[in-house]
C-alpha cells in the first residue's frame, strides 16, 4: 500500500480526502488535524463517498505521527499563514517522496523563498492550481504558440486575493509567459474579513500583464447580480467562455461542455495515481508557482500597506 498523509482536513483538505476514495491504487491514508471539528467533518465526508469494499485503509489523528515515518505523498491543505513553518517541520520530521501544496502558497515573498528552500531538491513538489488538470482548459492552449491572450474573469464577491493565482497560472500554462505587471489601482481601499477568521479579501479590479503581451483582468463586485464568468480571447480570433456558476463551458459558436470546472473531490484521486505511477502530474511545479506568486503577493502586500496604513511584510490572505 502507498502511504498518504493529509495535513489539515478543513474544507479543502476533506475534499482532497474524498478524491482519494476514488484512487484505483490501494492507499494507507493518515489524516491529521489538531481540530476535533475538522476531523469529524473529514470522517463524515469520507463516509459519504467510500464504498463498503474499499481497498483503502484510513486513520484520523490529532497528533503528528512519530518522527521518521515514511509517506509516498503528502498533501498540505492548511491555510496560507505559516505554511513555510509547517513544510519546514514536515520535511524535517518525515521521509516524503512527493508533496502537493495548496494555494495561496504563502502570505509574503520571504515565506515563498523559505518554502522553496525547504523542499528543493529533497521533495518533488506541486501546487494545487488544478485548472491545468481540466481537459477543457487545455483547449485554448492548443495551437497557441506565439499567440497572445486577453482573459477576463468577473462576478459577485468571488475572492480576488484568494483566487487570482488560479487564472494567472492557467494563462502562464497556455503561453509560457511570465508576469510583467500587477496593477492594483482598481482595487477597493477597504479589505473585508473572509470566511476564515483572521484572513481578508478585497473587491474591485485587478489587472495582470504578461511578457508576451497577454493580459488578465479580474473583477469582483458585490453589486454584480450575474454569474461567475471566464472569457478567453486569443489573438488569432478564437474565443472561449466558462460560466463557473452554471458549470458550462465551450468555444464561442461551438458545443457546450458541462460540469466544468470539476470539483476537487473529482481531481485528487487521479492526481495521486499519476504521481504514484509516473512520478509526475499536470499541476505546476513549486518552482513555477512561486515565480507566478511572487509579483502577485508583493503587489497585495503593497496595497495592504497603503490602504491599511501599515508597514507589513505580509498580507493576511489565504
């Protein structure tokens, strides 16, 4: 059996766990969280999807396993605050072959560098921005060599600070281009508390430029009564759309595809299969994701300091 450990089993961690139930490789799963409430939620969600004849073994623990334990794959699904501390601890305690880290990776540029130093070259690591895994999201990238994109995502209160990296990552995947600018001048001056205590997000417009001339515009407006919609325009005239509320997508003028994007519980099992069987997966490497995170985190830190009249080196997002 391949040993898997999930660190943090809140909302996203418990969805990763549900995904593991679908893995065709027999797994010995350890689920760790110090919160009894989180562990109970994870147990309930596991029972919702697991079958009576499952080949997987599972245990739920509120204390870290003993030093020296070996795991094939670790999934770090904690919040962004202190993730570098957590990863440094885990790499020091255990023998880990592979890691999957949740986004947002960290709250500061320093934290990003610490993450990179902690795992490279010891543990092969990917970051969970899973639009790269979705078959439909591959379509705009087919035949796109040398072409620029204009991408827009808009809708009501969808958490720009928390979710911007998803769209930056997928545009980088299509083009290979690095981020050249992050313009926060269209963001509100007021941050609001997110669902997780101690974390913040913001409304407004965020504009991201890329070295190849591609552009990404993200708009979050609480007054918007419409759906969450992604529009993709390529410089050769081809266009695509994805209504993320209705979960339908397609090329403009073409056939619609449903259940797009997939849920995390539909993704993790296949990801872990790929990692265990081939030592690779479709997610971006930690190196690539850090490259994309850096200008975004720096821009958010600067906007936080200006709007909050602060002099912080981090921004409290997750």
